C-alpha cells in the first residue's frame, strides 16, 4: 500500500476540510457535492431538551430519574435503607448518612474549624461567616443562605405541605418542623439549658 507524500496529504486534508466538498473524476473534472452545501435546511437540527413535569406541584425536571425521586415525597416511598440503623430514604444517601455512624467528618471550615460530613454542608456553613445569601424569593424578595431554606419558604406562598406526621396526620412545610413536632409524641427532649437543666424538644 502506497503512503501519500506530505504534499499529497496536505492537499487531501484541505479538500476534505473545505466548506464545499469536491470530488474529482478520472478525467480531472470537479463536481460539487450538493449534500455538502451550507444550506440551513440540510443541517441537523439541534435536539430539544426534554422536560419532565411533576403532576402534583408542576415542578420541571431535566431527567426522569430526578422526577421519580421528587415524586416519592408525595407517595412516601423510601426504597433505600441503612443497614446499620434501618433508616429509610427516598434517594440513595451514599456516604453522607454512613458518616453519621462512623463519625467521619472530612470537611473542615477554615474560619472556625467546625467539621462536616460532606462538602455541601460545609459550603452552606461557610455562608454564616461570609454573610452570603445567594438564594432569594421572587415573590417577596426574602433572601436565604441555602436552597433548601428557600424551597421551604416558597411553600408559604404555594401552601404546599409535603411532610406528614405518621402519628396524628398533621402536615408541615419542612422536615425540620416535622422532626420537632414528632418529639411531642415520643417525649424526646434533646436540648437542655445549661443553667437550670430544663430540657426542650
């Protein structure tokens, strides 16, 4: 097999890269390839991104798997569970939950030295030092340090209360509020006053 010279290679490359592809027959006449012209109609159209909408709240998702995880907050489905404590989750918690058992906190705040189980918690904490509040409500212009805080706040405007107490059926906007309420049933009081010893839910 013959290897083309550098000059021949350069010519072939230039012909190949030209905006109008040309083919040359044995007699040396050139023919323009009609399919290679820059006609906009022949160019492949940009693929339109799909959007998956939640039938309950109307929120849009780029991926169907993300919509499925989101919908579990309404169905109550929690297919993932921790083999150590048995706690169940609507999405795979990965290392974040596992570290609550191992005590591992590999992320450290450079300002105060506080340690965290994941980078997201560290990033949110850092904003308490910087005062940064990048999330804001378009309805009332309130600002927040975390996206979660904004989402919980937005439910004031939408009326959405996705968290339900399994004991009495009362509904809540945020998971933290539900957890605090649940302690009124369990009697758990994890917070106490160092001066008088009184405990609180």
